[in-house]
C-alpha cells in the first residue's frame, strides 16, 4: 500500500506492507491500518523509480515494520 503522508512540499510517499490494512471503506475511499501516524511518517521514504527492483529498500521497509509485528 503506497501512502502519501502529507502536502506535496512537506509530505513523502511511503510503502506499507499489505498486512497493515484492517479494512477498506469504499464509500469514503479510505483504508484503515493498524499503525499510528508517527509510525507511518517515520517509515522509509518510497522512491517510486527504484523501489520495485531495489532489494535494499524492500529490506529496509521489512526491517522497519518488523518491530511492530513481533
């Protein structure tokens, strides 16, 4: 799940593991996750141009979120 954390000048895009999603509200176009705003804002920033092929980035995301799901 790719999330934009805020306004274009201050925000960043981050990737959340699919397992963080709790439910989707189609009417409100909202995805509910089991993480806090700070946990999401502090996650590794997504570089869309390299993320799909970058093993180091995927490992950093996995390592970051691993601490919340032990």
